């Protein structure tokens, strides 16, 4: 999931994901939506692909990209990790506080 | 294995601190800042509002529904709109319930976050997709080494 997190960290890649959420687009079509070069878009797409967030399909000479729904299941798991981390931190801080109070008494 | 339905996150956690101490970490801003986000503003009474800058301007907010110190806390939860983007989980759209049970000298914390879009709805609704993206961003930044991890680590 770390790859997915890094992939998502860039606002441009989030915009690209939103674009290919409901349908397939080529890199050129995606680039047309933004003020960026097509190589830049291709690079973003590679990052997203490696993170499992988009799939690539060849159609003749064109490569079409689309968001992967399976990636969402992984994101769901990641959401759970979000809470696990937060709750672990809560446990750690509350226990630290309790100990300090014990020492102060 | 942890049990997870499509629409909720549930966790149980044993904490070596009294329910009174844990409760303070749920409703006092300076203590909330030690585990949840950068900065919290809150008005912990039924109908009172809270806002938490979770990470770098990602603001979670909601309303306190039920406070029974130090036993039970219910509040709504959502993310505020960012940069004019459509917001699939506005404040008030999901709910967090936390129960604290005395357990020996410590506390058993039961956490439940429900009203979330599940993977299925995420796959079929653009809202769910946006929602997970927003959450992932927050979670991912929470992973930064610079986050407030205690000196003793985990």
C-alpha cells in the first residue's frame, strides 16, 4: 500500500484517477485535460499503474487507462490501517499520561 | 482476524490507563492533538461542534451526539470540502462510536466507525471513489516519519 499512498500524494495523480474513474482514456486524452506535457502524464500513469490503481489495455496502437476497482478494496484496507495507527497512538499517549500521573503522586 | 463489514471499521483495544484518562484524550483538544491530528478545536457537549486539522489542511469535522463520561462517546464524522472539490463524505455523514469499559486497572476501548461507503458502492459510485482518495491521502501523510510518534516508538 505504500506505493498507493505515494501515488496518491500528488494532486495531479489524484486528478488523473478521477478522470479515468468512469471510463478508459489514452494518455493523450488525459494530457488534454491538463496543462502538462504528455510525457509527464505518462510518468504519472506509470506510477499509478505500479501502485495497482489503474489498469492499462492495448487497443491497436493506443494504450487505454482506467481506474481499477480492486484498488479500492485495498484502499479500504488502508483506511482500516489509518484507524489502527491512530488508535495505537491513542493507547500509547494515554498510557504515557497515566504513568506520568502515577509518578507525580 | 479483525472483523470488517463493508460499511464500518470496528476495533477493540486494551489500554493500560483508566477510562477517565482515556476519556480526556477523546474530548480535550490538547490531548487529541497528541494522537489524532495537528490541531483540534472542540465543544464537547451534545450538539457541540468539533474540527480537527488531521494532516496539512485536511479537516475532519462533525458534531457531538452523545457524551457519557467516561463510558461512551458518539459523534458524527466527515471531511470538509477541499479546494471546491465535491465532497462525498461531508461532516455529519458517518458516525463514530467509542465505548470505554473498565478492565482491571485499565480500559477496554471499543471503536466503531460506520456509515462509510463500502468497496461496492465505491466501485459503482464516483462518490465512494473520491472518498477513498481523500482518506488515503490523509492516511498516507499520517504515515510520515515526522508524525507525532513518541520517542520510544512502537
